[in-house]
C-alpha cells in the first residue's frame, strides 16, 4: 500500500490557478456592479427626500 500523496500534474495546477484568478475577477466585477446598483438606490432615496422637503417648504410659502 502506497501512502504517499500524489503530485498533481503541473498543467492542472496552472489551469486551476488560472480559473481561480478569473473567478476572483468575476466576483470583484459583480461586487462593483452591486455597488453601482446601491448607489443608484441611494440617489433615488435622496431625490425623494429632497422632493418631500421641498413640498413641505412650499406649504409654508402659501
């Protein structure tokens, strides 16, 4: 019985490392896209708040 660990083929190591790097970049890109969506929601919320404040202020002017 042979208890020595098998050494993977170096080409397999390179392929797996390349896949990991690509996956990391894809996840990073998704994170940036998610940040963009959140920024758009934040802007929409700010605009709605500003409109409510302006509407309330206009009631004082009348």
